[in-house]
C-alpha cells in the first residue's frame, strides 16, 4: 500500500496507538489539552518534516 492511499494521518494515528503515545504523553504530566496539542504537532511534524512553515498551516 502507498501512504497516499491509506492516508498519512491514519498511518501516524495507528503508529501512535501501537506505541501507546497517549500513555507516554500522560507520563509527562501534561494536562489533556496540552497532550492533545502535542499529539497534533507530532503528527504534523511527521507528515511535513522539512518545513516548519508547512507544519504551522
């Protein structure tokens, strides 16, 4: 399968669930809102690793 067919966001979500990133972020003692923002930023950086400007969009 190609990433374009299954969706990069889905792939990152699946990897995040497999690696139990929610538990890791909770262990950092972030509140739920900040943990969600961190997850969104991680997803954006994985999908657009070479462009901070693209990540901000």
